[in-house]
C-alpha cells in the first residue's frame, strides 16, 4: 500500500509559512504534516505579526535569520528574488488574514496551501480563484478530513455506484470545548474563533461547519442548492454562533442535515458523515477514522478497514501502514500535503492542474464561504430557506 | 432492584384487546408485555374486523368463545354488562380506528391502553381527553420507549439538574425497512403504514417521528413551540413521507433537530436521543438500551448501566434483573403495562390519577398529533416555521 | 419470525417450583421466563426450606394454600397423586440441593427443568441421567445462554461449515461483583456461592465457568479432552475460587482458553465467545446479544443482526420481535422454557426425546460437572494438565 | 499538551539505518517516526545485505553516495571515523541479525535503536547489555506500543495506586493475516517471520507475543515468574507457532493470560490489555488507542481520552494534538524516537541514563527473549509450567 506516498523522490519542496508561531495550534500540525512524508523543507516564515514572537518562533524552528520575517508582504517579495526562495507557502493565520497573504504570494507565482475558510467574503474568494488561475499557481485548501483514506474509500464507493442515487446526507461536527466562556480566560484558540473581526461572520459554522459541509459534498459529489439555518450563541455574551441546525437541499433532490456545535459536551472533535442511497449506506466518524461502515440494501453492515480486504485503490494511495495500525489526524493532514506536493511538482513541469489527486482547492474554498454566508443570511431571516451562491 | 414490579399482588386485571389478530406484529408484543409481570389476564378480544380472522385469532389465544368478538362496539357493551367483564382494553389497531374504539370503551368506564399516534386529528384527541377525564378512566399511551429504565434514568438526571439548563436536543429515529417499495409486495405492516386512509397524514413522522418527539420531551421536560419540517417520499409512488428533517424550537430557548427516516439503510430500529445542557450531556440509543452515556462538563464520559452503581431509583423501579443481564424491548414495553396496572388499580380505589408512575397518557397523545400536524403543515408551506398547537 | 414460539397452543403446562422464594434472584427469572410465551402456569411450590418463607412466598405468588409446600419430597409425592398435579418442576435451589430434588420428582415421572451445575458430583449426575432415561422424563438444564437467537445462529454457522475446521476458541465470563468481600455483608447471593457446602467445589468455575464451557461446546460442537486450570481466591478469606485461567484442548486438535472471574471490576455479566476456524471467525457477547460478528477469511467483518437479513432459521425459531428491537436475557431464558415445553409435550405423546429443539439437558449437566472437577483437580496438581471424564 | 515534544531544538541527531530497504515494511515506519518530531536526520544506511538493493534504496532516500553501505560492519567503522558520522543507528533487520549489528555499532560508541526481539538467545542479549553499559551507549528497543499516550496514562494510574494491588492481567495480540499459507506466496513479511533461521525459535510468541508480554509488564510493573504455554502451528507445514495460549504467574501473586495468534481471522492488529486490581480496572486496545477505559470498584466505567479532562501528565508529554484528533501508530512510534533523542542528548552530555523518559531498553529486550525461551520450553514439556530466566 501507499506506493504513491512511498515513492516521493528528493529534493524536497522549499516551504514558507505565514502564521503558526508560538502559541498557535494549527501551525505545528502543518509542520508535522509537511514533514511526515518528507516532501517539504521549511525554510522561511512570517510566523507572527508580532516582531518578537516572529523572531523567537523562527529561531526555535531553526530558520536562517535572514528568512525570518515579520511581514508576509516582505517575505513574498524577498523570497521571490532568491534563487533558493520558497516554492510554496502555507497560510495558517486566523481567517481574516488569509486573503491578503494569499494575494501577496500568488502575485509572486508562489504556490499556496491555505487554511479554511479561505476568505471572509465571496468576492475575495472569487478574486483569489481568478488570480491563481492566471498565475498558474496551485491553490490547496486544507480541508484535511479529505485526507483520510476511508473518506477516499467512501467517495470512491459513491462514485462507483455502490450506493445508487443518494437520498439523504447526515453530517455533524460536534465539539464541547466552547461550552463555557473560554474566550475570557486568555485561551488564544477560543479568542479569535469567537471574534467576528478575526473569524468572520461564522462561529461554529465557519470553524467546523465548513468542514462538515465540504466533507458531505466531497464524498457524495452533491451540489448544495439551498439551506435553512438556525444559529445560536448559547454561551451568554458570545458574539458568534456556537451551535447551528441546518437543513440542506441538494441538486437532484437529495436532502441533508448538518449539525455543528461547540457547546456539545461529551464531543471532542465529533465529525461524522452518514450517507444513504437507494442501494446502500455509509457511516464514517473522524474519531475512529480507519473504519468505514457500509450496508448494502439487502445485507448486513460491513466494517471496511483501511488497508483491509475491501479497501480499494483510492484509499490505498494515501495509506502508509498495514491494516490494524491506526493512522490518525496527522497522517490525514500529511496526505493533503503530499498531494499538494504532487500538484505543485506537476505545475512546475507545466502540467495542467487537473490530475490524479483529489485535494481540495480554491473552488472548495469558494463554496465554503458561500455556505457560511448562506447560513448567516438564513438565520437573520428567521431560519428560513435561502439559496447558496455559486 | 425492581421491588415495584416484583411486589405485584394478585389477582390480575382482566384485559381485552382490539386489533392484534393473526398477522399483526404489535398485538403479540402487547400480549407478551402484559404477561411478563403477571399483572393482566387476557380474557376477551375483538382481534380483527374480519370475522374469520377474529374467531381464529381468539381461539388460538384460548379465549372463551363468548368473549371473542368481531365488533369492538359489541365487545364494549357486553363486557361492561358482565360481572367478570374486562377492566381495561388494549387498542392496537391501525391508527385510524383508535378514536372510535377508545370512545366506545371509555363510555363504558373501561380503562384504556392505546397505541400511538392516539388519533388522526387534534379534535379527536381533545375529545378523548375530555371523555377520559369525565369518566375517570385511566388512559395510557404506549410510547413504549418511555418504559426503558435508562430513559427513566436520563429523565431523572435532567430533573435533578445534572445537565443544567438544556441547550440542544438531537433526536433521530432511523429505519431502513421501507427503502424499497415493500408496500407492493403484500407486506401488511408496510401497507397500512404507507396508506393515508389508515395511517393518517404522517408517514415516518407519524409512525416513528412521534416516538422521537415524545422521547425528547419526556426526558428533557421541554415544551415544543415551533418547527420547520422538510418531508420526502423518496420511494417512487409512495404517498406518505418516508424521511423527514425537522428543526425544533422549544420554550425557553432550547433548540432541537429530529431526523426520522424509513429509507435509512443500515438502521433497523435506530431511535437515539442526545441531550446537551450547560453542565453535562446524555446519549442513549434504543438498540443498546441498558446503557446511558453521561458526560459532565469537566469530566470524562461515563457509561451508566442499568442496575449499575450510578443508576438511581427511577430506573431501578422498572428493572427486573441485575446489571449485565440485558433487558430489551419487551421488558420496556412490559413496564408500561405494569405502570398502567398500578394506575388502574389506583383509579379503582378512587385515587387521583396523579401518582408515582411516569407513564405516557392522553396528553402525550394530543401533543403527538399536534407534532404530526405541524410537520405536515410546515412541509406544505415550503418547510418553513410553524407553531405547534397545544 | 418466531413462528415456533408464536404458535404455542393452550392449555398451559402445570409447573411447580423448588426454591426461588423471597430474596432469591433466579426464581423470579424462571417465573418470568415461564410466563413470557404463555406455555406454563405456576401452580405449586416448595419455594423455601424455611416454613415461614415458603408460605409467604407462595401466597405472594397466588398459589393455592394446599399447593404451598415446605418439603419438596412431600410436594413430589402429593402432586403426583393429584389429577391436576404438576407436569414439570423447576429446580432453582442452591447447587447442593439439585440432586435430591431432581431424584424425588423423576421418581414420580415429573419432568425436570434444573439450574446448573446439575449436581455436585459426577456420580450424582450419572445417576440422574440414568433415572431420567428410565423414567422417560425430559430433563432440561438452564444453560440459558443457549437460548439467545444469535448463539443459535453461531451454532448453525459452525454446523453449516462457514468457519471450516475450528482452530481456536476464546471464551470468557467476567464479573466484578465479588471483587470485595460481599459474602460478609449478608448478601444472600454472595453467601451461598462462596460456600463450598452449598456451591460445591467450584466457585467462579462452577457458577459461571460452566456457562462459558457449555457455550463453547454448544456453538462449536467440540468435545473437551483435557485442561489446565489455575484457580485463585483473590479476596482474602474466600474459600472458593473467584478467578480461573484455563487452557483447553479439544478432540481433533482445536485449542481454547477460558477465563472466568468474579473479581474483574468493570464487567457486569461479561460472557463472551470467539471462535476461529480455517474459513472464518465469530464473535458474540452476552451483554450485546442481538449481534453476531462474522469475518470470512478474505472479507470484512459483518454484523449479523437478530432477525436481520443474514440471520437464518435457527435464530428465527426463537426470535419474537423484529430486528432492532432488542431481545434480552429474559427472552433468551424464556426460549429455554418454550423449548422445554415442546420437549415435554412431545414426551407426553410418547415421542422420543430427540427432536428439533436444541435445549441443553442432562448430558450437558454431566459435562459441566466434569469440567468443574477437572479444574479443581488440575489446580490442586499445580495447574497442570488433566483429562476430563466423560 | 506535548510541550516535551514541541520543544525539541535543533540541530537534529545524525541517524543511520541497518536494514529497511525496498520491500521492507518496518524501515519506512522507523523513518516516518524519526521524521515526525524533527529530531533526527537520516544520513547513512546499510539498507540491505544485497548490494543492488542497498544502493537503490539509499539513492531513493537521498543518501550521499559515500554513505550508502552494503556491510553494516563497514558502516560502523567508517561512520565512526567521520566528523559528521552518525550519532545513532536504527537496526531494523530480521531478528537474527540484530545481535551482530548492535555489537558492531556499540563498539564504535554509537547509540542504538533496535527492533524486538533484541536477539535470538539470552546470552546475546546479556552480552549487549554489558557492552552498552560499558560503552555508555543508549540502547532503545522499539516496543513501540509503549509510545501510545494512553499506555502511559495506564502505567501512571497503576503507579499512582488507582487500581490498588493488581490481581489479574489479560493480554492478547491477535492477527489473522497468517491464517493461510502466505509464506508460500512470495510475501516477504510472511517468509522470514515463519522461518526459524531468521525469526528465531518463536513464531507468534516472538513476533507479537513479546509485545503483549512487554506491554503487560510495562503498564503493571509486574515481574513474570513462570508460565505455561501451549503453542500450535495450525497452518499445515508451518514451522513456527502461529497461535499460543499462555498462563502467567507474576511475583507477588498476580496471574495473567496471554493469547497470541496470527490465525485469528477478523483481527488485524488486535493488541489489547486489560488489568484488574483491587480498586479498579483498565482496558486499552491498540486499534482504538486514544481511549483508556477505567472502572473504579464502586463506580461506572469512564472513557479517559488522550488530551482529555482526565488524562494526566504522563500521557500529555507524548501527545501532539488536542483531544478528538486521533493520534495513531506512527505517532506512538515517533514518541519512542523522540524519547530516544532525549536519552541520547542526555548521554552526550554525560548524564546518567536514568531520566524522565520511559522508553523501553536493553533490559526489556532481555526479558522478551526470556519470555520466548520460556514459551518454547514449556510447550516442549507438554505445556507445563516453567520459570522465566532473569
């Protein structure tokens, strides 16, 4: 298994990072993911917008002094002038800074790996899409859950017709960590996520709802048409939603429900997807990611295991180790990076961006922002139905 | 444990049954439930509206020939005239016949155990409520899932404040048995449930949605105010909904989602309730009924077991056997019957109906019909929000 | 499903009971089991060897005064003289009284339902076997776990060759309720089970080990040849084993392990059986009894559900309700009773005892006593290998 | 969480590898593990004893041509002469080559990371222990399951007295991948593991039994005194055991069972440990490694999650990401590497080897070999009891 991943040849791609300095969570995840398959070497960073922290963070990571930046604009400009300048940048800042950073690097022809939601407005997302296309820059969005092998297996089974026409999609992303007013305790992760000026208009719908929304579409291939969203801020004083109930209608008649919550005590990172078709059904949970449960219409439920006897090529391509040896979150995240590497190497050779990887990109970013906007708009209209923009 | 149930003294209550003849599923369940705790003796029946089947069914059950009826009206009249006439009747017909049967027996002062949904219209439900009250007749509705010990445990924990103020309720009742057009194959259970003239206006929302709706209210004590329901008949040609997505708003600000489906392949009888409060959360599944999962806001998830060290009085009262010896569906159903017996014996002594049992009654029946009506009305208005009648 | 059970015709068999008075656990279980399918009517009892308790217990159960006995010998004699005397007796006393009681009733030609282990010595077991045969009396042993539908399914799959030749059997029966010195607290259930004069030579191996041993043989059809058993009494002062580690060798070369414990904190009634053959494997757990997990050698693990699409005739015959509606311990116990009824009715018509039921009998009782004896003998010889008597 | 791991400073340790060339499984695992936390840089290798494969493997990994070796003796000698020579070597060959390789590098004062079982004889293991001590070389054994955070949590809970005195240990390591004669199909992994000349005297007991044995001791701190082992080669023609049933006796009176199998269809990598003490019990499974189930003697079972509210310092030190984001096999393996780095850096500063890491070492290697030897000896004596050498 995992021939695709194992076959990675040297040399590694030169990687820069914007955000992800000391105290950040996701920056470290990106670095471990970039390292796992040995496709990237971190050589430059604008790791914080605070000069002291940017410097300390860069030193801790062993960056050369002249490649530790405070300003990402300066980093983009200077790296583009170096012979050994970065080939790709990871943008892992809070949401509101994604757009400006991405814009600066695309201008320099540097490939992009960016956290979601990609921007705070649809116009910005559209603008990035146009820029990336015209600059022939690869734009990878870290909808990392698409990097789990059994998510690929699910997607392949839907594509292969094993479920028949999809009728119902049940997606949920439940967490409990914001069930109390954590943002007042100095917890950095809670602070920016509950602050509209940094997180954007969506609270839980932006932070985790976009993942659930993306996963549903990624696996089923369904296009969302309209939704009704009932958002709440259950924790007193909170300015963004911490719970959302959403009904979905997809093109072609499938229906869905999405529940997203950060006040759901008992859930840690409870992303779950269930898909029901005419011929079968699938059930997958992020916290138990090596298993995919499949029920054919007239048979017993089967537990398909990663690298096991019924796991096909789509999952094998991003598996590293045998069945029964659990791969987790970092491996899934790393698969996004490794596919990004393949995409970038292809782009460097002038290949069209369409290829054999299934990594989320700027189009998914646009759809995610459209989802957040639709949720907020629906909620402001009494949780009634609104259409998503495309 | 189970002192309440174990202490049942003779003699047994004389029971009649309307419906539940050969070929019916739920009639046999009622009889086993009635038998388990030895509180009832079946002595009369109008088991079918078809004379032949009524006779054969009665003989098979060993009823005396003069107490096998074809007409429930006749049964009500004649039994009321006997010294050894029935004290209570179980009404287990398809939904559309509940009202007339209940009316006939209440008129004779005979206590009622009735399947849900109680009637097909709100007016009928209201009428039965008034009649039962004025006749001082006990009216028990077999929302049988309320008879599971761990449902009682959950209810007691909410009442005891262990969850704090409830914020979110997630209820689902998923089945897959109608994912194909079973009603055309001669399957009696599928036929009447998909026929508006017998099942009423609700398909899955009536048959199983009422259970999910009731369970949510039973455990949390929350009063539903409004809902938005998106109903589908995914199987071509089906006249009633086989899938429903419902968003709920409860008095006081709690929100809920209910998913009910009979096309959800992979689910057999997948009733699940999850409740999230400020201080803790609960998770219970009908298919694994002896466990209740509880997470306090700052602690690990705990598995509370029926008759185990953290199961309290409310569950112990309806437990029969020690922890680890699973009680199932029939035991839960039997607990409804045993509580009905207690209620009836109390009524026979002239006690007020308020007592220490927690058995669902005609009020719950009214609410269930209101739920169905609201779902259908919302759906016909584009799945927009409507208020429930009370 | 469940036609066999549903088809039970009146009149009911007249049942007596020895033991099972107030304070007993298993007596109530037998009565509920006897009642569930309406095959038996309890009409007589020697419910306690203490006169007061025998009387009070009989009254509470509504027995006629002249059929409440203190002495089982008297009961056997007098009931045999009545035209309406009992046809079958349930013996639910502590172990040491099984033999004398069984002997008394067999002498009168009364059929026997008896708890396990059947006797405290092999000679007694052999004697009962001979007596029952010569008196043409049905002798049913309540190895109740054989009454679970999915145990029947497992047995049928082994018999049908779906596992191929069996290689390995892993059985365990773990409980935690005796992890402290409960027998000193007045707990009746703990007292007699830890007292060699009442329980016999085996503690956990007798009380629960016999169940695990029987289940392994019942499902696989394998004949145990020898074993090595390492017994412990971990709780200070306890006189019988509360934990046993046993290695098994079966005829034909299969090997097994049995773990039995009553000091295994965290387990309530943790009976589990796993069987591995050349072509597939099975996994079943008593606490989750409606599921049987099957893995074919080259495929994914499948969850076979009671009354589900892959459950065959053997399980259907003792199922009462549809898939997803859990049947539990009492239903499984009741199936033993219902099969006993079929056996007795057959015997009453002069049919040979061989028939289509799969209910454990006196042969299984003998094997169970041989198992206990072998465990104790092996342990006394340094936990070395000994052969089982047959 | 994970401060220990996050704080790793540059520069990285220079790493060599013996074995692990193309076609090997575990070599790639070691490299990913070494990379994840950025503590090591692979700079030299004798990746195969076949010259062509050694060269191709080294090139694929980007090693400098002069640091690709065919002979590990040459590698040890030449690397020791370089200023930039390797500081540590990973030995990932089949078992029979561990000793000679380890000896060669210890002689040069190069630190060792070695796969298990450490050697094929006790004398060799003893010799390595003496050599490592005298050369002040760190010797880390990749009992990688000790690198799972929840294994550390379990160990800390036992050490902290939360279970009281341990009574019973149940360990099992079940796999099904050798249930058929895979070694005849050209499968490299199956070939050497079933060949006594390469794998040593133990089949499943050596390959996976040593892991189960080590894990039991690692978590409980118990010292094994004697065992009885019944080994089988169920697959016709197989020369080493593929199933083993083992009863254990530990110093102080605790008892254990170990089941190890490679013919257990349905298990992929089923390592499970359950520990029962006077005050509580623990349950952990490798395939679901982020959870540890704990039951206190008088309470409900609790699910302790990695990085969750009840996970303590011992697990937090080797956690990288928040609760609910599953860490898997590679992360656990990487923790062994990161602790090895800490140990080596300490040794380089002249610190005593005793420190705050809990990484398995040469002593564990000796015990593992003693375990294999005892199993084989017991089995050859009729599966009777033998003492382990220490």
